């Protein structure tokens, strides 16, 4: 399951970089959403990938 979140994080990062490299192509809300989504997905990936069973 963490691999799925890691893949989603990398996809969001690539999309954000593509929008930032071509500034005329991205809308402000899309860039903001992707920028906010990356830390959230990273935190979920790390939380699920610790391997602790409760």
C-alpha cells in the first residue's frame, strides 16, 4: 500500500514541476492544490511504511 501512495506522490510532484516550468499552462488553484497535496501524500507514505503493527 505505501508504494501506491509513493507513486501518487511522485506523479503529483512531476505534474507540479511540469506546471511550474510552463507558467502559462497552469492555473493558480491547480498549482496550489498540487503543492498542498505533496506533503500530505508524503506523510501518509511514511506513516504507512514504518512497518509498526499496533
